[in-house]
């Protein structure tokens, strides 16, 4: 297991994909000072200026079936939330499926990508990309996301070495992957639920066709899909798409 430190790269997920395809072992990490083409979910850009955030990716080769790989997002969410709690003494929320939030503002995100899912189990691996706004100061976010983005510094007034946060997340992520393998997804979900930011809140689900459903989040079910009760009392099982918040600020942001 090793860590590759880069001053700058296009995307740590991209570098990790290449390393994984070359056979990098479970737990290998890539961390970059900045990214020139950082990516978020749903094709969004993750802006990644130097000295302001943690940009890292982990290659994991879990003992899980291919269909279980999306569950790694929940394990990674717990790893990020508990790392932040440990280092900053403050509890973030996790917004289904992959965002880290403080009071309606996004502070971090997880990009879980898999390789070789259709092939032999030994060729299969996941890349867990994590971006966290760490030291961003007021006014440093671009205007289009300023209202919806925050950083650990803005939330807590504390600054930490970005690499200390990286080390904490690295250790906890590998631990949470073990927990998922050994104790199962129900156990992971119940821990994730302690950080569930959406549960009981009004929200809008925007599906891949752009259709919108307003309702209240009931939290994820035992498969990890989000359950939402709409205004007519009907429930919807959400597998993917975008979740917009109703209270406070409206929309999730991609990053700084
Ligand atoms: C999201 O919120 O949509 C996920 C954002 C993930 C960003 C991280 S930064 C490190 C890694 N490399 C990338 O290009 N993306 C992830």
C-alpha cells in the first residue's frame, strides 16, 4: 500500500484509475495539492485550488459483489464525517448520496467510480474520490456557488494541515470498508443514518429526465436507495439524480 503525492494533476480519480489498472493494491492513495480538471458527480466540475482543499482518491478492492460497490459511498461518507468530527470537534451532515454538509452548505463530496465491474473479480476495483473544502476563506468561492458552499475553516474557525486530514480520512476509510465487508451494509447504514442530513426535510428530487418531485426525505432503505414521500403521500424510491433542498439555500454546489 502506498500514497502518491502530487503537486498538481488533472484529477486524482484519473490518476488512481491508471494505477488501479496497473495493479495497485487495496488502500493505495493519490493526493494532490491542486487539480486542473477535478470532477464531481453528474458531470460537474470540482474546482480545486491549491492550499484550500483536500483532493484525494483511494483504490479499494473490497470483498464485495459488483452490485455492492455503490455501498462504498456510504462507508466513505462515514469516514469523512468521523474524521471531521475527530479533528474539528463538530458534526457534519451527510446528504444522500455523497455530499458533506453544514447547515445547507456543501463542504465536501465523494465520487465513487468502479473499474472492471463486468469482468473477473480480481480485476475489479473502486476509486473513492474525496474532495473537502478545508481552508477556504470568505469570498474565495466563485460567485456562482458562494451562497451554497462552505469550508471547515468557515464552519469552525480552525485551520488544519490538509495532509493531517488526508491521513485521518485514509485510515478511517480503510476501516469503514472492513466494517462493510465484515458487519454488512445494514450496520453501515445505521451508522450513516446518524449523520443523515436530509431525513425529515423537504426536498426536491430532479430525475435524469429533469422531472421534479417535491416531498420529504424518509432516509435510505436497506438497499441504500433514498425514499421520499411526495405531497400526495406517495413514496418514491430514488436510485440516482439530484436532490435540491428547500430550506435555506436551494441547491447543492459542486465545490469551490
Ligand atoms: C461531488 O460532490 O460531486 C463529488 C466531488 C468529488 C471531488 C473529488 S476531489 C478528488 C477526486 N478527484 C476528482 O476529480 N474528484 C474527486
